[in-house]
C-alpha cells in the first residue's frame, strides 16, 4: 500500500461508515447502571428446534481501583435444556478497529440473517431479515461482543480512551470481559472458542495468549475469519515489497472474475496455483533486486503481471512493478467507468472521477451497509426488545487514535510500533497444544488477501505436530464471504465441524 492511499484505505479497511460518532474524550461522565434485555426464542436448524435465551446488554468494566470506567456491549444466546459444562460457547467479534459485531451477527452466526443482494447493490427498503438456517446455535452458545466505543459500549466515570483504544488495551479489555462473563455465567467448564473477523484476527491472537497466560483459561479453539494479524503484510513502501507479492493473486482472481483477462483460463483453481507460484518464485525475487532489475528479466516479469491481472504492460512498467490495491480497484475496469470493491472485489460500481488515481469508495460497503443495518436495528428493537435511546455505534473513528504499539510476549514486553500477534498465537498454541485453529478466507478479498492469510499460516512458529491442529478453508467470495450463499453454506459446515471435532 502506498503512502498516497494509506489514509483512504485505513478508513475503509475493516469498518463501514454508518452510525459513526467521534470517540469520547477523557472527561468525567455519569456512571449509569448496566442495561440488559432478556427474551426467549426458538429457531429451527436442519429440522431441529433450538430453544434459547437471548440477552442484549452491557457489562461494567472496572479499573485497578475497582472504579467503573466503561460499559462493554454484548448479545448472548444460550440454549435452554443443555448442560453448560459441556455446551461449547463462542465469543465472536468483528474488527475495525472500531467496528461493532453486526456483520458476523446478522451475516452468519446469529439467529436472524440480513437479506442482501450478493455482489450487487441491494434494492432500497423495505429491507428484510429471515430466520438463519446457518446459525451456529445448533452446536454452540454464542456471545457477540461490542468492545468499548462500539455498539452500546462506551466510556463512563473517569474512563479514558487510552485504556481501551489500542492493540494492547483492546486485548486486555476483551480478555477481561470474557473472564467476567464466564465467571458470572458459570461457564468455566465449557469448551470455549474465539471467533474474530479482520482486525478481530489480531485481537484473537493476543486474547488467546492473555487468557492462558494471565487467567489460566485454555481455549478449545480459535477461528480467524479473513484475518489481519500484522501490518507487515499489508502496508508497502520504499523497500517494503512483501505486500505486493501477497496481493498479486487477489488482483488476478479479481480480473478473472470480471472477465478482464485477454486469455482467461477455465480452471480458476489451477489459475490461482499458477499465479501463487509466480508470485513467490519469480515476482518476489524480481522485486528484491530493486533498481538492479532490468533487461529481459524485467520485461518477462512485466509481461506475466499484465497477463495475470488485466492491467497493461505499460501501466506495470510505469508503476515500477508495484501497484497497491487502491490503484488496482480504480484501474482494472477504468475502460468501463467502474470501480471494483476492496472488501469484496466481485462488487463493482460507477466510477467517481474517471481521471483519479485511486478508488475513493468501496461499492461493496455501500451495497450491503443499508440492508444489514436496517435488519439489525429492526431485530434488536422488535425481537430482542432493546429500548435504549442510546445510539448503537456500528463504526466510528477509533482507528484514527488507535495505539498500534504491541508488547510482544517473546520480547519480554518490549513494545514494537508495528504489531504482530502471530507471535502471541504461536505461543498460545505451544502452551496449549490441544487448542485448534480454523482459518476462513475468501479469494476476492483486497482488504486481507488470501495469500497473506496463507503466509500467516505458513509462518506460525509451531512444530509439525501442532500444524495438525491448523485448518485453512478458502471461499469463492470476499472479506465477508458469508454474504455469498454457497460460501455461507460451506462456512457453516466448516465451522460446525470444527467445533464438534474440538469439543469432547
């Protein structure tokens, strides 16, 4: 990613600009009582009726002096008539940083699902929601988390943003919430799982380690959905070429999907394998040469880049073989006056500023944001009975003041400015060798490209025996692969099988 597009892409990376508010400052605020709304429901999944209790609300977070400093939002679904000691429980969240959990909640995990058009703009209201046949409530209880600054989560009393809005403060607060919930609800004996999407992957790596190291809480499994684990795979610059290598296969997949290739192969899987080999075996070594690359080698690499991506040889040459995703989404269909999506590159929309260098909006987020939000607010108020007049913050501007420093556990707490929680996750897997890992990733994801996700898996610092605990699943969709119904079906099957296999 170039410096030109850094701020644009950070603002679009993993959050949707709906119902956003400015982060609250550090002034003293009232300390309201935590609110909860509890209701009874039932849902049929695969012919089986699941009776469950839903609780939407907030939990008070306290500082070291036991003073209330924040409210942490959540929605919990607990099956009735099940043994809580043996019933699995999943703690799930989206990313951002600064995103509430409505996307996973209303897209795949919860009992209701928003109806949105796949890979296209959804018609305007009335928006619909349906019973979610693919919810995980047939195999596990579910707690959807809204960290402080999202959903109904907010600072109270003398709470300070710096205590929650950063890589390590976020890991601490999410871990503390999970321990509080597990303790208050009597779920210490339950098989426990984390499921995080996007930045939720970075969070999960840190939380898995902190739960084990600080609280002696061992997880049965961690699920990473379209994970973002370290900035080194996503932010390029002068002399920083790894992101270019990892993004290339997703450029190729996107061009293949939109039929923008002069010689489009029939076999997508074989095409992806070919491009991935080229990325590692030819493209990466070429970039490592820097300005020493020239002559026939440079020409041969440029020819293949153009053939695989649908962009011209001249464009690749002028870009010095390095194109970031903001430029790619603008350039691929420029002749059609269309921009392709970043969060899901199957989407396309009318181009804004045909002479512009980089995309200024994401057609995917504008297509699914309204139906998801409408369905969620209708469900939250009508079905769950939530009557708070407090704004439910779907996504805000927390990323603008996020503290990206991370104290890596393998460096005795030394803080690094670029976080990498692959280290935390690797250590958690070593210390808890029974913990399983499921990674779910879409091919058409230009926020967290699939080769970057494979790179994460390949670079986990674990033994060959522990690699038997790792499973990677790929889907024919984007960052939120579950909006694509065939991928939704596979997502549920993969996740349910993972939980059943790892919960004794």
